[in-house]
C-alpha cells in the first residue's frame, strides 16, 4: 500500500501466517490521560504477546500509515497534543497534509483489513446515539464493519448509546455478533445491557471456527465478539451518573456529537476514577481474548 509502513515484526508474522492482533490508537491519544496512556498502551501490547500473538497498533505519523509502532512512535503518539482523531473519512485529509492521526475503531478496522490482519481488539464499539431518530447520529464503526472482514473483540458499546438500536443496525448490516460466554450484549462498564443476542461462543477456538465458516460462505461483513467485563462498575453508581449526566446535557443545551464526550467526562469525574479503571481492565481483557482467537485461527 502507498504511504504505509508495516513494522518488520508485524510483516514477518503476517508473511509466516502467525497470529497478529490490530490495536487502535485513539485510546492512546484521546481516550486516557497522560502519562497513563503510554503505560496502558505498553500493557495492551504486552498482553497480546503474553497470549500468543504479535501486536500491531495502528496510527498515522507525519502523513504515513503505520501498522505496528515502535517505542518512539508510541511515545510520540502518547505525548503529542496535535493528533487528529481519524475515522475512515478523515484518513485522506490527514495523509495528504502529512499530519499525525489516531485511528478510531472504523479506521483501524479498515487499515487492518487492508493489511491482512484478521483480528482487532478494542474497548467498545461506536453505535447508534440516543435520539438518532432525529439527529441521524450513528457511528461510522457500524457501516465500516459491514464492509470489512475483521473480527472485533470488544466489551459491547457504552450504555450512553442506544444499545437496542445499535444491535438492530448491526443485524441490518449483516454483521455477526457473538456473545463470549454471555447471552446478553455487554454495556462497556456493565457486564450486561439486558439486551439478548442470538449467538454465543464458549472458547477462542469456537469463535475462530465461526470466522472460518464466514470465509467459506463468503459473508461480506465483520464479526463482533462481545466480551463482558468480569468486574463491572457498580450498577447503582453507573445508573445515577448516567441519569444525572443526561439531565445536565439537556439543561446545558448539549446535543449531537457533543453528548458522548460530555457524558464520558462526567463518568470520569463523578465515579472517582472507577470508570477509568474499568476502561483499562476491559481493554486488557479484550486484548487477551483477541490474541487467543488469532492464535486459534
């Protein structure tokens, strides 16, 4: 690919048919405070290695797509304050201008798929926002998953989104959703949203068998493996902070794409760091499971 640098270790693993796990970079540049972001980025990569796969953190540095980052690149991404948040639509502009960019779930899925990486670990998917019937506010993650063959291991979607509508859209887009040892869709900080999902798998090997069957039948979309958090946030605290946040957003006239960052900031400030700790735990769990699935493939 033009303008793409694949890390030598990642390139060698792909050429040899060894397991590789793609990792997003938005969590490093925008999702966690400094210096925790660099520490957690290293922990995520180490977790992938501990479970038998090669990590490939994806980002754009100086207008070049990077599939796999060395230590210098990780530090640059973590400490620079001038990193654009890149969905697929943003990639051409960031590349053409020679800028730095952190990839979202959508952009990471797109670039990983083009590089031949089949499994991707992240925290949570984007989804359909509350009130989308009026605003049409829906994450590009969903449409991208309909067009790529990637397997995304995640903790569902955040409870601040419309979870039922998100699952309806994934069904419409022919994206297969698997519950990992669960019959209900996880809600990021919470182990369960209460919304049932059709298919359940009990092991990385079973998830890998679904991916192989998808290839054999030629299904066009991706596969979501929804992995619930083992130590979820206190449900009462979660529900209180969410309700108060929604009221505050309405009172301050915050709407559309500004609602999500507003609510997430309130979670961080009103839960005394519990939401942040839950975020880190679930990302590490997803990295471990993604590595196991990649190894089973």
